[in-house]
């Protein structure tokens, strides 16, 4: 069934053509102005079938129209004013790091002008073809903008877990697992909500609420819109804005996380936040060869004077250096025979997992006097260090993947919800008492065993985020630039390139 184009919309909006006389509409009887819903659907299906879908939200657009859902932006009277609302928003996309071309802004604007000025019929395109293209492009722009603003364009776990190749052979290519951020991605519920908001004319409010609501993000947006910014600075800033949009499933059921620990690798820093309270310290992280993975988890326990099971890759470097092993308080843990002296170490048994080299807890332990444990798939943790001098370095990519913290006692106090004085004193004593490991000393220190604490639970568990921002808070509390030590900016910029340039 056909229907006739009578006006630009059926909502209250300023009509630039209200001065036209009735005679001006006499030509509307021409077939070129007749809207045909069946033809429009056929045209949209053709567009959807031939349109590429490089982004996940594009697949949703195609699916929406191939399932013959009702039109969002047009009806028998013309174009809804919600189209103008969306157009005014995506015109400002550059302010938030997007290129307006990714939303087909120019094409939408041109087609709206043609429809509303009745500039059809003079060429090869009919009104139905223009309206079909307008309907499809508006939905594609809307879903692209809303999903990208809320979730970002790139899935970080996919990006970083396909970043570094290893064990290459002629048959299989493997990649190191470098990320377990487990961020939210747009799902059915999000798209249903977005489309419902569009049908209810709530686009403006809906889109404005999708942005991250924090001071850091707002500062990055302000920096992005600095007119003196160079092209490279702009790309770097956009990469970090994208990272702000990666929101964690860990926080999904919480309206706002007031207490958390955030480690940022490029700045070699840790920020422990509890409402308005802030604890800042330096950290050491993984080397370029042993990158600290990006992750989100819950700190659940603190172990004091932990033993360290030395990885095979490190053990093989000193397996027969018995004097060093004694000095550092190391022993052999054999699966059959239990605890043995260093002289019982067998290279073959260590390499095949029958024996382990263990360093006893104490001041010389590589994990330091305390370790902060959280569930993760990488066996990495936050911990103290027996080499505090490392924090005097400017570049502190020094570990095998774990994060060394400058102020372990202060971090432990931060994590304690109930700072009972007796427990605090026991913790302090346990972290400073001179433990004797193996042949490290000829005399035994007097140790008050009643004051020793081995493990403390963290209740409630505190969220931990290991992030990668190359623009981050500096020592003065302002945004500062940091070196892209792992080369992640380049990889992210390459993924974003079609949508930001």
C-alpha cells in the first residue's frame, strides 16, 4: 500500500516551510512523492544485505531490519523530529573522540534536506529510496554512537590477548594471554533499551547518560578539545578515553564503587581510593618480556611472611649454587620426600615438576613481608619486595609479572575494614621481626610467637584494577603523559583508526 508524503514530521517542531501556499503542494499528486512502505522495506533489506558490518552494533542494525521491525525515524507523514535530535548529537561526535564519518552524518543531513525540501524526482532516486536510506543510516548511527559511548569500540581482552605471539611453528600460532579485564559488552538488553528510548523520544537524555561519570574521563575530554593539541597527542588522548569506556563486569551490580585499588602500569603507580581518602604509592611491574597482565579482581586475603615457590624459569639459574640458596633461605620441596636441603635439588626433577625450589618467608624473601592475594588466571599478585631500592628508579618494569608495592604496610591498613589496634600491632610486628631462615644467622632471635600473624582476610573484598593509561594522574594531581612501555597505544590506535581519523 502506498501513502503520501505530507510533512516533515508529526511532532512539535519548527517547520521551515510553513510559509508555503497550498498551491505549492499541488504537485504532491506526482508519483515521485508517494511513499510506499513495501518498497521502503525492500530498499532497506537491500541496503542491509550489502552493507558491511565491521562493528558488532552494525550486525544489530542489519538484524533489526531484516526481521521487518517497524520504522523508527519515518512514518507516512515524513520524518520524526527525533532524527534531528540524533543528528545534532552526532555532529558533536568529534568532541568525544569519534569521527562524524563513522555515523554517516553528511549523508543523513543531505537526505533530510532533500526530503524536507521535496528535492526528489529530479534524478534517478525516488522518495522511497531516500527514505529507506535515511531510516537505515539513522539507526546505524544511533546504535553505533550509543554502544561506542557506553562500552567503547574495542574489546580489550580480544585486543591484548592477540597482541604478542609465541611458540611459533608451521602449524599453530599462539598468543600470550595479557588481559583478563572482563569488561561489559553491549548485549540484547542494551539494544532493546536503546530502541525503546528511541521510540519514546528519549534519545537526548539516554545518550547523555551513557558517558563515564568520573573526574578522570571529564579531564580527558577537556584535554582532547585543547586547540593546541598535536595529531599524535590527540590520538594518544583518544586511546585513553576509549579505555575509560571499558566498564568492568566486576562492578556491574554496584551503582558506584567507593573503595578500590587501581594500579596503572605506564605511570608505575598505585592509587587506593576510599571515598575522599586517597593513598598513592610507586610500584614495580613486569618487564617487556614478562608483561604484567591487565585484569580486574577482588583482593580477598593478605599473607604475612609468605613462602615463595620459585618459578622454573628462575630456578634453573641457581639450582647448583648451594651457597646462594642457603643464604637466601631456600630449600627443596620434593613431592615424595618432602622438605630437603638445597643440595638435594635435581635439575631434571625441578624441570618436570617432581621438585620445587621454595624460599622461606622473611626479610630476604623476594615477595617481601606481605602478599595481597586475589583470584586471577595468571598467578600474579601485589606484594612487598626485598629490594626497596627499585622504587628509586624512574622506570620500574623489573618483575616477572607481579606488582611490587612501595608502601605494603599502609596498603594493608587501607584494605582492613576493621582496624583493630591489636591486629594492627601484630601485623606491624610480623612484618618487621627478624626471622631466621636456614643458615642465614648463627644466633636465633627471640620471637614472640603469640604476636605473629600469618594471614588476614580482606572483608569485604576490595576491587583491584590493573590498568594501562598512558595519560594518567601525575604527582601534582593533574593529567600527565607517560611512556607506552608495552606498545599498547599503537595496537589500540590501529583498531580505532577507521573511527577517529
